[in-house]
């Protein structure tokens, strides 16, 4: 797989700093039951990297030390980590809000039938990937049968109360463009999703998050192989909106890899771009010893993906 990092490292992206630490985002490992073409992690069924319980304990200690209110669990498929349930239970005991970036097809895999009931029992916010409401488009991006499995899982979540505004169980969906384009207007697309998923399948959800594909890892390699990398980068840079700098997720988040190393966001983690604070705080161990929050943020050209157009973050559009 060709690496886009040498093309991204030299940048004129503006310097930014971290304002606070609201969210600790933990990548529990790269193991996944799917191998999606847009995946910036390069996750898949054969990946062996998994966060261990000792690292999870340190992350929970960081949450206590810095009064972190939200634990954002990602992967791979986070639920495939053997200690996923232990981590969620411990975090909820500490009063931490837990978000699970759910690949809904995992609920259809043998041995993972527990996922929906467990998430509902512990009032975990689910952020489920469904890159389109079209079966053809989803299966083209994620593999044959993925759309049907996703729909079945979302119905299961609805049956548990997810998506019902009265239940307190929040179900949000994630949209990624199929190719080298910016996402459409989030509010307009959300309205289409809600109407079509309700009409066709009776599925309800709370919000739709549109997320720009980053020119890194598997998606970046595809851009290079098709000769589309330069064109895509020009698209991102030409759509740069300065006001999005105020809202980018790295200003209030730290990303942690499966070994406990720290990054300014999940994308920087995949590029190996360390926390931008001169490398002095590069691991959970250092953060536990530190009294001060790391402020500087590492940037490269891929950061234009978060600030192009309506903006993009783990919580969807920025404006």
C-alpha cells in the first residue's frame, strides 16, 4: 500500500492549539470484520493490534486526573477487543459518557449477539457507520451483504430504544463520500436519510454525521493508484474555511492508540504524527505525570480535510 505521508508533511496549514480536554478517544485496535475502501485505519479481519487492559486502566486514570467527560471508543470494531465490556463498565461507573463508533454489521457476526443489549444496558451513545441509504453504494464501499446486515442491526438497536428521543439512547449515523468528493450538506442529507430509512425500513435515528474522507492509509493509496491525489488535495485546499479552525475536534480531544501513545486526532495517529507538544508528552504515562494539558497541535496537509467546506470532525460537520 502506497503511503501519502511524504506528500502531506510539508504544509502551510495554520498553527492551532488545544483549548481544553473534553474527550479521550481510544483506538481499541485495528481488528475488524470488514475491510472498507475508505478506511483511514486500514482495519481488517487479519489485524492483531489490540489495546490491553493495563493501557485502558491508564486511560481511565487520565480521565480522572483531567476530569474528562467523554470516552470515545473506536477501532477497527471496538467491540472485538476482549476487554471492551470491562472498559465500558468501568467508565460508566466513573460517570463518564461513553461513545461507541459502531460498525453495525458486528452485531450480525456469530459471538457478538450481545452487543446491542450491552450498549443499551450501559446507555452507550452509538455512532453507527452507514455510508449511504443505497444498498448498491454501501456494498460497493464495504462489501457484499453489508447493507442488509447493517439494516438488521439498526432495527435491533431501534427495538432496544435507540433513536427514540424519549429513551435517552442516542443512535447517530455516519456518512462518508464514496469517492474523492466533499460530503453534501449535512442537514439536507440527514433529512433524506431520515425520510428514506423510515419509509423503506422503519428505522429511526437521532443525527447524521458527514465526515470527509482523509487522503491517508487505504483511501490515500487508492487516490495515488488512480492518479487522483493531487486533484483531491486541491479540492480540500480550495474549499478551506478559516472559521472551521475554531471548531476542529483536536482543540478539545486527545487520541490514544492501542499501545497508549498520544496523538492530536485519529488521523494523526494513523500517520504517526505525534502530539504536537514537542514530543515531551507522547504516552499516557507522561500525561499522568504531567500537571499541564499539552497545548500545541501537530498539523500537516491532511488537516485541510477537517476545514474544507462545512468542515468535518468525529461529530460531523462543523458549520
